[in-house]
C-alpha cells in the first residue's frame, strides 16, 4: 500500500494497494469503499489503516499506513476596520483551538489566540497565521486609528465672583459642557459660565469621526 502520508483536514486523497485480487481495508471510516484497491480517503482526523490482500491462489498478506491529518481552519478576518484613538477593537475569528499567531504581536492582548483585543496607538495591519502553514492561508486586516483631534480650550483662570466667563473651544464637531456652575449654551463651542464658586468645567468633544475626547478647565472666583 501507499507509504504514510500527511493531508490537510478537508482534503481527499486516493489510497492504493496492489498485488492481489481481493482487498479489504480494516476500517470504513473516512473511506469511499473499504473493499477496493484504491478507495478515496477523506478522514477528518489522523487515522491508521490496514489492508488485507488476497491473491488468486487464496494467499493472504497485509500492509498498513498512517494518515496524519493536519487541522486546516479557514482564516477570514473580514473587512478592514476603523477605531477612535485610545479605544480598542476585537479582531480575529471564532475558534478556541491552539496554533494561531499574530504578526505583529504589538498592542494585542492575546497574540497566540485566534481572536484578540487590539489597542493600537496608530494605524496598523495585522496578519493571522497558523502553525499548519502548509494547510492554512493567512489573512490580514487593517485597523485604521483615527488621529486624536487637536483641541484648543479656554485656559484655567481666575475671575471675579459672580462674573460671567465666556468659554471657547476649537477642534471638534459637537460639544457638551458640564459643571456645578450655571452654564448657558452648554452644547455650543462658546458657552457662558456664571462664576459663583470654585469649580472644574468639563467638556466632551465629538469630532467628525464620532470619536469622543474629554477635557476640562479650572476656574477660581476672586472675592473682594
């Protein structure tokens, strides 16, 4: 019969035995026909076969072979993706088996798993491969990281007690201000704060990519 051989899971090979008239393979698992000299083999797992060969005189002989089946997952990472600066994304495929590795491995929480959380600080391309390289085609995914917006915010300041402070901010698309102080027009780029106490004024900035950035300023009222 054929020598020992290695195949990828999902592959089919043809086995051959010769020298006889009748053939009987000891297993039907993974074989198209266990009573012919050249069955097709499509076993999903590694397996050994023994074939009993009978010639025209009724004499018998046997031979065996080992089929080593390598796991051959399909790696499809899907479409490229975009994330905001200082956020994360899950990339990979759904498979809990071992043997996977990512290149590069930077900014990944699980560089030897089929799926990983990535937290890159800039745009990057990742490739997922498998140790069964003869059976598995790697795939790549590009993670686009939107740049952190450049924000210009009112500085920390001291103003007279009960005065109004005109705030300003640039670099975003939408804004939401919050504070213990009374704020007028808190959803604009130029709200007004009534300064009746020491306080921190917070602002959430939404940029054109719908990414969030946070900033704040400190105000201290001056009493006379």
